[in-house]
C-alpha cells in the first residue's frame, strides 16, 4: 500500500475504476477520482467481457457517486472539503503502472499498435536520458484494460531524480516525437481548455511549449512525472486546510522547480496579498505551465494551510473547477 500514488488505478468491490491522485494519502484510504463505470451499453470492453463508460467531467463524476455510490464521497476534516476516495475496505484490485509496462514487454510481438508505441516511447526516453526502464509505467486506459484505437499514450516516470533526467531528455530532439503545432495544437487547446475561451491566446502559447505532451507515431501522448511516496516527507495528517473562498489573484512566480511534477507547485510572491505563498494543482494540465519570473493571474480555491511546526500561509488550488486558470499577464 505504501507505494500507491498518482497514476495507479483501483478497481473497487463495485467494479468501479478510480485513478489515484497525489502522493500523500490519509490513513485507511486513497484519494482517487472515479474514471470508468460499469455500463452494459458502454463503448469500452475489458478482456473479461465487462463493458464500461468513461466519465470525463469532475463534477459529473461526483454527481454519479452521490446518486449511486455515496460511500466513495468522503468529507475530509483536514482539507475541509468533500473528496472522492476509496477506503481500503472497498479495494478489489490495485493496478500498478510499472507492472503494466512490464507485462506489455512480455507480450512481445503480440502487442497492438497503442501498446507497441507506449513501449517504444518509454524506450526512446530511457535511451536518451539513461534512466532505468524500471522507473517507467503505463497508466490511463491501457492500465485499466479499456483502451480503444483512439486512446492516448499515458506514461509515468517515478522518482524525482529520474523525472528530472527524463524531462531534460524530452527537451532535446528525440526522433519520432512531435510537438503540438498548428491545427493539432488548436484541437488540443480546445479539448483541454474549451471553457476558457477568453484566455485562448495565452493557453495556445503555453500548450505549444510543453514537452511532456505531443504526438508519437500518430498517437497523442502525455507523460506524468511523479515523486516516489518515500521522497515526500510530510504526512497527510500533518497539515490542516481552511477554505477562504474562490479568488482571482495576481502574483509573480519565484520558484518553478516543482512545476514539472504531478501534483505541481509554484512558489509565488503576491504584493496585493502577501500571505499567498503557493499555487498548487493536482491536475496534470497545469504542469510546466508557467516559469520563474513570470507575472501571472490565477483563479482557484484560496485556502489557509497550517503545517505542523510551521507558520500558516495561503495557497491557491487550481484545477478543481472548469473556470480555474493560470496564465501569464503582461
């Protein structure tokens, strides 16, 4: 249980499939978002014949659970919010991304196109970066056994040192790997940020610079960089969060060194509200999103954080709502 973190999937005793979020978790449960639900008319089929549908929107996931499986909604007193989570007592299987990639390698010539290209992309990055293949994993629909011909390649690299080496490698010119440009970039931005049309110009520029995403052999890919749980020293119970309200803030990025990871963090200086010290997101879309020295505007959930043994501070959490954003300002 100690190794379970971002990128792992959980199949529950109700056959729901959840994606684990974050690296630090409370005792007795994992913070995890619903991703696939059993549906006799669903478009995705597992090898055992069970059919599933995917729920994309976070609000729709919560509504589905509230109406059908409220036991997976948990009010967390530490963060003062209702969270999707899976208690240990409801776990049927835990799906490990590293095991999934290892199993794909064992299939050899029996891989389909998506599986083959997922393995090939991991190999390319490993060759250029020099990091071991054991640090890579496969998540997303392949991990759940519910991929389709249109599914993306979803890779994970585990461990801070290996993550940074992989990121440096991705900034180089890796053969066969394409960045989003032109119409493909426009489609990508519209799909990911469709509700934020007024920020489209900035988001188009930002998404076009990211190296953790793109196209590999006609498959779109996204790579998560995730620290190992043993690299994160804090425990879940050591911090208390108090909701302040939805806020739009302007500030300057003073440290982006944690911005490539999922979850990602950016240290900020905010003259109008000096108590705000950090912008954080548990959504991969906000990784490598802004850089040190940028003046930015962000909208999200403002909360006061009290970590045991430290002074309280304010942080803005972005990505929990469709209207949340983080963009540079002139």
